C-alpha cells in the first residue's frame, strides 16, 4: 500500500508542522527543566527530531506489515512494543553519536544521561502518536475502498436487475406479436407482412437502446407509436390512440419505461371488449417533474383478471432501482376509465 504522505502531499506538510511543534516543546523542556547549554540543546533538538522524522516515515511499513486479520490483539501489542523499543533505542543511539561528533564527548555524555528518561519517554510518545495516525489513515483508506467496491457492486446488481426487468418485457410482447403474425398469414397476408416490417423496426430500437438507460421523450413516444401501430394491424378501428405531448420532447426518461403501460391497456382493455377502446396519452412538465397520464376506457361487463400485472409491477421495480421511489407510478379506476400516472423526476440523480 502506498505511503499516505506520498499519496497526499498535504499530509506531508502537516507532518513537517508536527515536528516543528515537537521541536519547540522539546527545546522548552530541555532548557527549563534540565537547564542545559543553549547550543547543545538546540543542535540536539534539531538532530533528534530530524532523525525521528525520517524514522517516523518507516513506521508506516511497520503498520502495514503487522496488519493481519488472523493475528490476535496481544500479538499486535507485542509486535509494536518490540518495534518501538528497537526504533527508540536506535534513535537515541544515532543522535547521541552525531552529537559526540559535533561537541565534546564528555560534555555530551553528561547531557545524554540527564535527558535519557525524558527523551526515551518522548520517543515512545512520538511513536504512539505516529502509530495512531497511521492506523487511522490505514483503516479509513480501507473503508473508502470498501465503500467504493460496495458502490460498484450495487451498481452492477442494479444494472443486472434492470436488464432482467427489460428482458421480461420484450419476450412477452414478441410472443403476442408472433402469434398475431401467424394468424394474419392465413387470414390477411398483407397485414402480416406490414406487421413484420413494423415489428422489425420496433425490435431494432429495443436493441439499440438496450444499454442506454436514458432517452428523450420524443424517442420513447415514437417507439410507443410504432408499438401501437403494430397492435392496430391486429385490432383495426377497435383501437384508437391520441397523444397530447407538450413542450417536453427533449426531456429524459428511462428507456422503454412506457411500453408496459400500453401493453397493460391493450391486454385488459382492447382484448376484453368488442367495442372500440381509446388510449389517451398526455405528457407535460410540472415544476421539477415530468408527468405521463395514460388512460383507456374498458368494458365493465368483460371478464378482467384481477391484479396489477407484471408490466406495471416491473415499472415500479425499475423506478425503485433508478430513482429510489416506487410511488412514482399511480393507478386509478373510475367510471370505467383506467388511468396510469407516471412521474419522472427531472432534477433528481439516478441511484
């Protein structure tokens, strides 16, 4: 793992500031408590903290080398006690040798004996402070990496779930369409050919936008109109459609989010009646959301299966995955008019 000071230069600056503060504190105590020579004290403080600063960088690798989930807490404590003993002892020995080279040996020996307990304690304290910082950084960095990994996995799971939901829609429609083509090849071959051509264009759109989660309202509405044209080949004048699209053609919505609404209207409205059914669509913006209101009349005497159907259920799940809100789809049934209201947020980030 890369050293935190090389990973973030700002931390290195704070590390230098830390040693300046330690140097000032150490100089103050050695002068006031031990009443030592100014020159010797000043040089000793500078050399001591410079050397310990260099050694402190290496404590990071001691931390990384000691991290192991299988090791007990007692092992970790003993591990760092040994490391601290070795590092502090080496630090005191090397700084003492440098002082001897610069000053009178006897004078330095006296100086060293007087400050030995305090310096050893200071070295241990510094080791512990640096150790705490490194451990904090180490586990914080691991937590960030874990959060990123969890976010990547969540995104992968969400994408997989979305693709599964889409894959449930396409075969359902394709199955019904192919059944109709099969029927029309016997009764009305020309209509069968027309339906195959439109079905080809419809599937081309589905494959083209399979990986693109967002498309414009204009693209999606054109796609829905093509779908309804395919269905109209089967149902003729029995199926009537009306679109009222206000100035929102370039607004973005999840691709193929509308198709299940119209599949639901066809299945529970047009299939179940002998009279004509009109599917009305109104699309408009209201504040920070885009509203789709799709309504169709139906025959109350016809046998209608209970339940919401897999199509509308899948829309709710997609809205939950994409926007984190399954209440964006609402349905109502009044005076033999079934209405689906879909809200698409325009200023809310997708999950």
